C-alpha cells in the first residue's frame, strides 16, 4: 500500500457561537486554504470526506459545492467529537488502498451557545447505556451530559490515585500559555492556576468552569495524496501518516464500572497501543502530541491512556512540567480544545493542521524544536477514538 502524505492543510480562526460565518462559508474558506497550501486545484480532487455533528444531511455537499462542482463523491461523516479524525481515517484508507490519489478532508461546526444536548428526543438515545452507568457510579443527573461524564472520570482518577484538583487546574493553565502563541485560538488570555481554581464551580471539588472547553464554531481541512501523485505534480512529501487506528467501545466500557473507561480510556489505550505497534515505536519516541482535552480531566487521564506516563503518575508528570516546552513531550502546543476551542467536526482536522505545521517547522511562536514524530488523539463519546501517528519524511 502507498503512504498517505499531507500535501496541504488549512484552518480558520475559531470563534464563539453567534460570532462566526455560516458553516458552509467557514468550511469553504478552510478548504481553499488547504488547496492553496497544497498547490492543487479543486478539479484535482477525486473524493471528499466531510465531517460535522450538528447539521442536516448533505451539509458536506453544501460546503464542498462552494469550492467546486466536479461530481466527485462527497462522504458525510458524523462520529461525535472524533468526527474530523474519522473523516481523516477514511481518506487515509482511500489513499493507501489506491481508491483515490488526491482527497479533500474537511471538518466544520456551527454550534449553539451552552452545553451539548440531544436533537432527536423522540427515539432511543445512543447514550442510554452510558447514562445508566453514570447514574449508578456518580449520580448528578442534573448536570449536562459531557460535564457529568468527564467530571466523573476525573473524580474516578482522584479517588484511585489521590490526584489533587490543582493538577487539572495546572493542565488548564498550561493550555492557556500555549494558546497565547496561537493566532487561530479562540481563548488567548493566559490563566494562572489560582484563576482556574477560583472560577465558578460546576461540580464542587471536581470541576470548575475553566476546566471545560467552550462551544466553538470553526473549520479546518487537509489534502491527502499518494506519493505517486505528489511526485508527478511536484507536491510536498515532508509529512505522512505513519500509523493510524480507530477503536470503539468494548464490554469493559461498562463492565469495569469505572467512569474513566466509560469516557474512552480503554478505547484510547487500545488505539494508541495499535499505533505504536504498527509504527514500531513507543510513547517515549514522541516529540509532540495533540490530544483530546475537552475537559482538563480528560487531558490528564489521556496522558496515562496514551502511555506518556505510567498509570497513576499523571499528577507528577504535570508537576514536573513534562507536558510542555522543555519537558518530556509537548502536549497541545495549539492550546488544545480548552483554549483553541472545540468545533466538534473540525477538531480532528485542526489537530492535523497543528501537527503538520509542527513537523514542517512552520508553527512559528509555538514551534516545538526539531520534532520528527507526532501523535494525534481524538475521542468521541458513544463512542469512537482515533489515534494517528505522523512522521516527517
């Protein structure tokens, strides 16, 4: 199978709900940026994989048609918060299996203010089993779904390992420092640990408001090509997908009776293990990581799921500064979902954008020195996890 190379990436500045353009305009802008970065015209594209969560069917076509109408297949993808990286997974498969040689991957979201909620209330919810387990483990039925799940996962870690609430605040403060260097991030103000700790409480002793990512609007895109296509068209081949894995829930998500597994710890660990095995490396070989920090709690437990530190050692890993510049591995140099923002369908492609620029050496003020191997972790409840390993050629 041929390798899938990242020929171009594009991303627009993320915005608060109500402050962005319409989804199709945002998506088309990101798509044009990716095409320009790759140096290819729209009519070179053979397929398009388009991800979004909150939108009507064939919104992908509406977005792509703003770029051109050449009759290519347009696949609409929805896998909750891992939507963007699921689209990337499908595009990578198309390239490697030689079903296509030049593919657009596009993600966008036009979100409403406030906590996430269900849209279709007249049919079974995909979260019925998750809600039942969360009710049994932590109660708190009045909390919004995501806050209840990820706050509960953080509480599980605190109870197992004695993790202090301040560790989550340190994660959030780190995210703000990184985002202050990112002109595309939604929230660029630097926060102190004390400011995070003293923010309004959402769950006493477990979660403050600043530990949760904000609802966000935005779009990002990537152009994937085969090596043959790149060479025949004079395109760049300096970044490629070296390994990738997608996992969904197994029985232990529920049977372990652990909130961390309920929100995807097991999925993340399995996907990361598969990727390391495919690539013949270990987590100690990583230079930079973009991981799914929808809540500071999930960033902390993801350190352990991805093998960045041993189980139970995340608080020490954070306290030593091993998650930032000058430490063991730089995590979320973009500012992550906590500060950069989390437009659900765009998040996986925004992570791809960041890591591509990191490996190219073009990340400007947020550049990690000399990275060669980068890891992306994108998680969706319900559930799906995609872990992608990038290398510089």
